[in-house]
C-alpha cells in the first residue's frame, strides 16, 4: 500500500483529480479496513487541503469512478458488486445549479471556478430574496445548491463550506456607518474601553452579532437588515459595521443625509466568507473547490479580485493604516480556517494602525 501511495504522490503534478482517481482505484481492490487506512495516509500526505475539504473533493471523484465502473466489462466479483450497488443507488448528477447569489463579484467568481473545474455546470439565479436562516433551510432541503456567507462554526457544521475566503479577509475589516452629528464622538475613540461605550446595530442572523457580543460590545439587533438604517438615525444604536468593500454601495442604496461613513475607526476580526453548498451536492462543492484552487495557484484569483473590487482605489480611499484599529476575537472560528495560507488573505491583519 505504501508503494502505491508513493506512486500516487509522485504524479501529483499532473493534477489533484488524477491523483485521487489513482488512489480511489487502488482502494477499491482493498478490504474495508485497509481502504480506510489508505485514504487516511493519503489525506495526511497532502498539504494545503484540509481533511474536510478533501472529503468533499473526493466525493466527486468517487462518483465519477463508480460511474465508470458501472460501464466496465470487467468480470471480477468486486467490480460486479460495485456495478450492482451503483446501479441501484447512483442518481444522475444535475448540471444545473440554483443559487441565491446576486452580487457581481461572487457570481462571477463562482462561474469562473466552475469553468475552471471543467464541470459543465449551468448557474440559475433565484430572484427570491432570503435571509440567512432561509438560505440554510433551502440548502438543506436541496432547493438551493450554493450561496455565500460569512462563516460560523454552526454554518460549517450544517452545510458544506468551500474554505477559500471570497474577500481575502476584507469582509472582516469593517468600517462604520454613523450619524453625522456623532463624528466628533467617534474621533475621540482611542481604546477598546472607549469603543465599548458605543452601541452597535446588527442583523440578528449574521454571525457578526455573536462576535460583537462575545467581545463585550453592546449590540441591538433586527431580523430585517433594511430596518437598521432608520434605527441608526433614530438613535437606537450608534453605528452599523459593514465590510470595507461593501459599505459605500450599501450606504448609497439607503441614502440618508443624516448618516455618513466614519473616517476614524477600523473594526477588525477574522471572519472569512465562503461559498456554502447543499449537503445534497458534494460533487458541486468539489468542483467549486477545484476551480478556486486552480485560480489561486495561477494568480488569476488575485487578478480578478483586484480588478472587480477595485482594491487599489479602496486602499486609497479607506486609509486603513491611518485609522485606530479595534481588534476583536472570533471565538468560534473553525480550526480548519486556512489562516496559514498567506496567499488567501490581504495583509490588513498585520497593520499597526494609528496610535
């Protein structure tokens, strides 16, 4: 078995898919206990791919392999058993995927990742607006195949995460929408103790609300995102924190002459956003992961990211390094978060900020 594993790793340069096909072919000839050991050793041998991500990715290879075996003319008993089992359990894989994603960057990235994976999927957008809770429910039911969200431990345990941060950590670098009348009040914030005197507004379904509360910050929540703007103007809370890449458009879509984007504070916490896939579609999660990894590897992810989100312009306008940085802990961040993969993140988390 070790010899075969070594051979598999030697051909890894030909692509992850071919390697997994090789190992899968090997394991179908082993008894059950040795199959498990073989896969475990192979996962441990991989670098840059978590065990959970590998499991999702391998599901796609398994499906393809079983499908190929079902058409084989082999006379072996084990092959016949596989063919018999698959013929009764393997349903055709739909090439149409349903998504709630409407935003340009996330949708374009999804389509490019699927194109890279050579999967032949066609993306169908749902027009229905859904809150986070509804998206998860629809994904579990199989009526929504993929959506995007900031991650949480609960979310990663409920649906299938594709652990490539869509915004390279930018979503966790939050600017604040405040009342113009409070501009001086925010300019006087120097420490966490100062910041705790201010009250945040948040959508109850967003993981951010839990993060702020866990860090001892006072939070007022609403189940409807659009309600937060009149609540802020009316004095129910003092600020609404949004990702630096989205805050300008969000304020523009909820115009209010009494509100503005604060120029003094950067609220920062590790909160990657991922594509999340229905547990009923593991082969789709595998295809998205394969496509994204290909884009990261050849630099096209960064190129597309910088172009579509206008990162250079954002850095100039946001002046991150000139802000007072309020850093928060993310208590339930999954240990599988790929923090050590520097190529997946912007360098904002190493900034010192204003003193």
